C-alpha cells in the first residue's frame, strides 16, 4: 500500500536509500545537504535493514569507502555539496575507470571556492563534462521536486548497476531544502552476493569460487594498447547510454516560438514563466532535461523547425547553454539568463529576459 508523507528533499534521499535496499552510505556533513546524513543517523537503518551508515573523516575517505563497497557489488552511495564534490573527484574518476556502480548526490551551493551556502546550479560543467581526469562520463540526473529526489535514488542505482557506472544526482539547494508531499516506495530487501551475481553479473570481489578465475577491480592498465581498447569500450558504453537513457519533459512546446531550457528548480520557475507568457499571448514553451548526461538533443532539434530561439535558464553564469548551442548548431539564436552567488530568479525576471530576447 502506498505511503504518503511530507519531507524535505534531503530527508527523502535518506529515506529512499533505506527503502531501495542500499547497503551503505558514506558521507561527510556540509551545508546544504547535511540532512541526508543526519536523517540516516536518526533513522538508524542498521537496526532495520543492516545498512551501514558512516560519517567518514573527510570527503576523500567517504568516496574511497564507496569505491571499496562498490567493488564488492554492494549498493553504496555518498552525498555532499559543491566543494565537497570537488574533493571527491579523484575517487569518482577511479570509480568510473574501474567500472563500478554507485550513486553520488550533489546538492549544489554557490561558488567558486567556499562560496555561499545558498542554492546554485554552477556545478553543471563538473558533473556533465567530467570533473576528474580522463575520458569518462557519469549519468547525471537532475531532480526538480522532492518526489524526483525520492524516485531518482531508485533510478540512479538501477542505471548504475545496468551500466556499471557512477550515477550523479545533481540537485540544487532549493530542491534539497524544500518540503513537499512525497509518495514513498515499498521497501526492497538488500541483495545477497548470489543475487548480485545473478542479476548484474559475476564481476564483484566477493571471494573466488572454484568455478571462475579471480575478479580484479582496478583502473590501472600500463599497457597502452590494452588501455586504448578499454577506453574504446567505455566510449561504446556511453553511446549506448545516450541511445537508451536520455530523459526529458516538455511543456507547451508544440507551437512555441521561443523555448526555455531549464533543469532542477529553474525548470519550475520557468514553468510559471511559460504560464505568464501565454497569458500575454506570447508563444513560449519549456524543455526540462531530466538527464543532463546524456543531454536531450532530440527534443531541441525537433523544434528547430518552428522555434525562433532558445534560452537556457540556469542559476549560473551560463554552463548548460553551451550544450544548447552545440545542439542548435547556429540554426537559430540561443541566449542565456541566470542569477549567480545563491540568487534565485523570479518567473517575472525570466519573462522580462524572454521579452528582451524577442526584440533582438
């Protein structure tokens, strides 16, 4: 039977982790995501499901604990906020290079540097383009509601194990701190080693039986030829992800002359902007990327036949706008509107920006 409650975005991440059969959470407190760890400590899931919850001594320690747990085929995750995610980047690229599944949550705050504890969307480049070294991608999910925060924990683990890759949930501080009604999923049991092998393949380091050779987890390969082959394998996997896992939503785009592109809390602001514009007789629509990687190229290209322009709306100096421009490829104008430093745009501010864009 469905269970409904009223929770913060950060709190529901913790609840969803318990309910999806997560084996371990390793984190370190940082505003504005500290409630994830605090809620887990309050819930004490080790008494309920056996889930491990550990506050590590640092962000570096936490991400390497995730590497270890993922190597054993376990559902493991971590969460942090912008500066903390920067500290985890070495571990993230090692996880990608070792083809390990895990879930990483970034509840973004304003930067650069220590910046501010107020919400932002200025970590897009870091998440989508790969914040660590090497040719790798993470699947990046962008929740726009507390319900998304809940659902994307389940989806994130599903995709992580399907493709043996790290998945990042890229939230902003608004969605992390807002309280909304949410439908909670049924509890899923944690998987045994045998169930992991049967469902996802016998690759994890769970002990060597007589029936197979040793499983070795590493991102190191000193032979250049073999390393190139491995990189080709990764790129083929990313093409498969792009083909099968691109997700988005559209709002009144069918006849739109101008289309906003926005994710997270900015997409909710822009949905109101579309309503205001339509009330004034302006044909404005919205495309909301749900996956930032893979980026939803298809819906933007589909509307090039009738759209006069696209505007990327972000709480940043303009990062996703570069992917919009690459997708549009010069066929129509592309503009950016955003606020920075923890400032949140209003629907009317966005509408004023759209009107200025229309006059160009």
